C-alpha cells in the first residue's frame, strides 16, 4: 500500500502552526504553484474586499486578524499564513501543507465546524478568510460556571460528536482534537454552539493508502500516533475519550511530569477513575470513556456509535435520572483549566524567547542571507506587501 506521513510531535500550537510534512513537493514556481489552491484565480487583493482590523492571535508561521467584508459589513477572521518561497527554504509552511488544509476546509459545511469563506494567495503568503468564532474556548466557558450537570456537559459533547461524525463520514480525520480547538460560536446565548477549528493537521483518508504521523499534543494523542502506526478516524475518538475524562473530573488520564512520561503513559494505556475525582460521575459516563480509551483502534466506538450510547442518548427513565443527578467536578476542572492556560502562555513566551535568542546569537552567513532573500517572510520589492491574488471558493 502507498504510505504518507508527517513528523514531529508538537506540545502546543497556534494560528498557522504546523509541522513539516514529509510528502513529496515539486519545486514551487510562478503560476503553477497557485493551481493547487484554485485553478482559475481572479485578480484582486485582500484589502480591496476586506478591512483588516485588530490581531486576534499569532503563531510561528502567521497571524489571525479580525476583518470586515466591505460589501456586506460581515466580520470574519483572516488567517495569514507564510509559505516557503523557494526549494530548500526553512521559513514558512510548505505550500502543499496549506493546500491540504484548504482542500479539506472547502469540503466542509456543518454547523459545528469552522467554515472557510474566502481565499487569497501570493507566492509568499496565503490568506484564509474564515468564519469569525467569538465565543472563546469551551473549557474557559465551563470553568466560569458554578455547577454543571452531566446532562449539560452532554449537550456540548453531542455537538462535538456530530461535527466529528460529519468529518468521518467524508473520510476526514482531524488529528488534533483538544480543548484549544473546541470553541463557541457565541458566548452569551441560551444554548452556545460548538465550533471545531484548526484543520492544520487534518488528513483526507483514502482506501488503500496508509497514513502515519507523529504530530499532535502529547496528552491527547492516541497510542498509534506515538508508535508510528497507521492512523484512522479512530485516532480522533481516543482524543474525545481524553477530553471527556478531563471534562468530568478535572484530571488528565495520562498526564506525566514531562512530555516523555506522558507519551509513555499513553502507550501503556493505563488509567483509572480516582474516587476523589469521579465520586459524582455516573457509571454510564465511565463506560462511555472506557469504550473510547481502548488501545486497539478498531475496538473504539465510532462517532456515530457514541451518539447512540446510553449516556448520550438514554434508553430509559432510569438512565435519564442518572445523568441529571450526576455532575462534573468543577473544583478540579477549574484547577485543570487554569494550569492549561498557564502552560499555553508559558510555551508562547518560551517560543518567543528562543526565537529572539536565535536571531541575536546566530548571525547569518552570506549564503544564509542569499537564501533568506527567497524566504517566505520577504516580499518582492516590486510588489505591494499584500498584493494577493483572489481565489474564490468554489460553490461546488
């Protein structure tokens, strides 16, 4: 069978962040390199059609800015991604990597999945105009509540599962499901809508093609990722099991003192339901988790099966009562979420410090300077900074 793959387990990510792909890539060149994004681009640039506003976030290879469509007044999020401009370049994402994300996003139209609205590209940069998701992270929203019953938690999990079921029905694996990628469309509404975001590691699965990857966040990735074994839609289901475990208890089932220890714990697949943290948890909820945190991918529940599990869809009045009387451990959950946010901030500051030290301590040689002139963070002097050809999203 054919085989594809990616390398590098990532502890955390950000807008535009993604590891290097090991897929073969033809040397970029002129118009040919834009064909993967859209066969018939129309002229125009992003600022002609959108007013660029404040920065919402940033990562190693790009930034996200709020923008307003001039023609309609609708607000969106513009994700600016730097791409590599020459063969052998080390700065920016590989063009093929961005094209893969775009190809996947263009297929998706579901209420619980982030939507691609528009697309622009130049030789050095791609801009994805995405649905603006303003409600923040689900975990942050839950952490502010005084109490939360399992029944209320299931409302959110059901939306996540429906979004994932939609992806898997189209043979798309997200491969980076974690709290940071589960957002709310809006916050101050009676029933907030879940949005699954960040398809930078997502993969279109194909029959007869084996896909392997070492990408993801240690405490959420499945054993087959660490063992460099074939990945499938079941890889996402393990992540949902971990997220559910955390949501109910405020504990991470495999978290170690270091990433290496965490990865070792995941491979061992050993976890337990500590009484002090799961005393308010129903047996149905524990059964749900147990059927997801299974080392053998083929033995895990699918998203469709999860949606008819008795914990999600009760079959009797007794099961309904069990859910409503059980609750999540809010004290532990708030502690977990605070630690998670601190770690995200720490990792971002550390990454910035490393980048600054690298630039100060590692002077560029003449050869490096010549190479840098071709890098994705340099625009051609003859072209405006954001002279980006528009690629309209196909309606098909």
